[in-house]
């Protein structure tokens, strides 16, 4: 019996009121029709008051002794939710104070549909019934009490519906002891290294939403998800999205992957598979208001598998090479993006520099904070927005990585290959990147002396989804690779302050700001690089000048140059070699 639930004996509510009244009239010889109507009203009202006082309700399609079904849950007096107990607080307000993210109040946290109240032959069917009940009542929370729930396929939210698990005992996802009691488990890919291999359809599942361009007030909260990506992203033109108010909070995510669509090619074994570099643990495209917070990604990737006798093309020509060693062609569940927010839309040929012309790059209300992210290829945090906030995240990577296969899974890697090893890749205007702790490492190519061409710490660049720069604060971050505004032709209103780049895995200056591109010389304005502690030098370049640009109060622990364009004020820096301006 659930707490607060009152069990009543079986009650026949089809009481023959007319028979009772007739007996009373015969006994007292009363013939007044008014008395008859009065007694009918009185007795009917009495029964209703009695049932309500016992918190016992009857829906139009249920008898009083009927059991709760997957399609007809017994509802509470609040007209939303199912009968079993469940948390009803706003978990975002609980962690970040009541008004920190006011838009989260639009979610119906108090309308909770406990999955236990929707019994069915599979948990997939139970979820669909609970979700549909919430959706039909204007939204709410599908609650999974502590336990393990094994799903068979993708699941889909609907507009206004949030998945929620038990509140964890430890509430900080950056802690190694973070362990939500609610576990959602999706099918494991079990490779067969012969014949045509195991079909991809047996695994690689996701939590999606029914109408991703419109569904709002949705999310996933306080669950451990194994083998299921979270993807609220539309293949449609994201400039026309209206979806907003999306939360991913308190989630552990492991063993996420998509299979590379090009593998196997005709020359490869039919059983070969490769991890698609464009997958992501969390991928969202939104019109406004997204909070991706307090999540822990890839802390226990257990499903990686080796593929002995994997065939690829040689670097030059059409000959093939076979790797007998399976670890050289590992299917790796961390070789992809961690968090991607509004970055998987088509990239225009022209630099996005106007929110009216390129609205998807300048959405508002986007926050990525307090997450722990491990990844071994591509970008840990990948986002764009107007007012975008990326703060207090911890980013981990694997040392001594080696690559024997190109990121496409089809050929040998070349010495100049990029695996896009990067901690934070951002774009947009009025951005804040603060308090992050990050590490990033390059791949050694095919066991040789060359490393992959990447390894950036915090980066915006002209290509690949970058925008012009108009307002950014990069402050109080600590990492092992450089901070770069890399060859962006429009740069203004920048503060880079209080950061610590104490080692640098690249030869690039620890802070690199250049408005000059390979094709043009440009200007920058109001760029301030102040009070940073660095392992090597600083570069600030804008050959067409600018105003209010300053390099001031920085310290280098291991030497390094300050290289800058004339017109930039350079003062009170310690431990650097100050070069002649313009050189």
C-alpha cells in the first residue's frame, strides 16, 4: 500500500435511491413529489461527500473497485498526476535558488505520473502510457523511482513532459560518488566479427522527443542512462524552431555512440563497424532557454570492443591494409562530442555576424554549467548563442592516445590529420566562459612521431560554425592548452582575464587572439588580456588597428613572447620577451 493511500472495502455505488425513498413514503404515508426530489438530492450528495472524504475517486470509465491501468490512472484531487507518491519540487530551484532559472517554473513539476501506476508488459509501454497521460493533461513529470528499467528501443517525450528519477544522495555530478538510484538501460551492441555482423538496429538507442522543432518544457532529470543518447534536435531548418525550456540535469551518460554510416565500404569486411565522430551524449537544437547542468558524461564506458583483421585503404592509392591487432581499430564509445548545443545546423558560407540573418547562432537563454565530461575525440562542449554561458565544467581526456584509422573509419590517417581534440568550442555574442577546468590531448598518428593537428583548449574560429565576436568574457579557467580567438575577421569587446594555462600541449601561444585571417587583414576593438598566468606567450594581432586594446598584468612561468600589433597597449607583464610591435 502506498503512503497516504486509503483502501476501502468493495462498495456497490448503484444504490437504488428510488427504492429507499419509496419505502420511506410508504412508512410515513407521504406523497409529496418535492419530498422525493429532496431525498434523492440529499442521499446522492451524502454519498459523494463520503467518498471524497476518503480520497476515493471514480472516473467515468472505472468502477470503484477497478485496478489502476496503463490507460486509466486514478488521479489525485489536483487533477494531475497519478496516485503514488513522488517528488514534486522544482529540482533546479532546489539547487540554484528559486529565481536562478525562472523559466523552469513553466514545467508542471507538481503533476507527477509515477511509472509504477502504469503497469504494462514492457517498460517501454509503461513509459508511453505515463507520458501520454501527462501529455493529455497539459504536461508533467514521468517519475521513475529508484531501480533499473530496461528499455528495448528509442523512447520519445512529448510537449511538456519531463523524465525524472529519484533525487540522488550526493547532488554534485562532478563528484566521483555521484550515483543516481534510477537507472535507464538501453540495449547493448554485441558485435559479431563474422558474416554481416550484428545489425545496427539492435542498439544505439536514444531519448528523443516527438516534435523536436516545437516540443517545449521537456527534459531529463536525475537518471543514470546507459547506452542511450539524449537528442532533442531537428533535421529541419533550425532557424524556424520554436522549442524552448529544455532541461538536462543530474544525468549520468555512458556507452553512447552512432555507427559511422560509411562503414563498411565495399572493400571492408561486412561485419566492420566504426564509431561516428558526430555523435554526442547530449545534442540539442533550441529556440531559447536550455539548461544542461550537473551531468556526468562517460565516466564508465564499458562497451568498447576491438576488431581484429579490420581492413582500411592505405594512405595513398587503392591498396588496402589489414590490422590483425584488434585494438588498432577499436570501436570507441567516447570518440565523439560530449555536449552539443545549437551547433549541428548547416554552416553558412558567410561568417554569421547578424542575429537577424543568422538567428540559429544567436539564441538566448542557453547555459552549460557544472558538468563533468570525459571524451577522447572531437569536442567536450560545443555551443553557440547570444548570452551563452559555459561555466564551472570539468573536462577530462585520455593521455597517450594513438590513431591507426582515420576518423571516417575507412583509411589510414595522414600526419596532418585532425581529430578535433578540443575542450570548448564556442561561438555567438555576449558569451561567458568562466571557471572551467579542462584537459585535452592530441593523438599520436599510427605510432609515429607526428601528432594530430588540434589540441585547443577554448576556441572560436572563422570556420565550422564560428561567428563574429561581439562580447565575450573568458575568465578564471584552468587548463593545459591555449585559449584562442583564431583568425576571426570581426573581433570586439573581449575580456580574457584571470585564466591559468600552466602547461600547453601545443606550440601556439597560450593566449592567441587574431582578427587577421589567411585572406585578409582586419581590426579589433576593446580587447583586454589581463592578469593571466601562462606557460608561454601571448599573441594579439589586428593589422588594421583598433582602439582600447590592452595586454596588461600577465605572468609567464616558463618564458614566451608577447607578439602584438602596433596600437595595442602593453604594460606590467612579467616573465615574457616583449617583441617589437608589428613583428
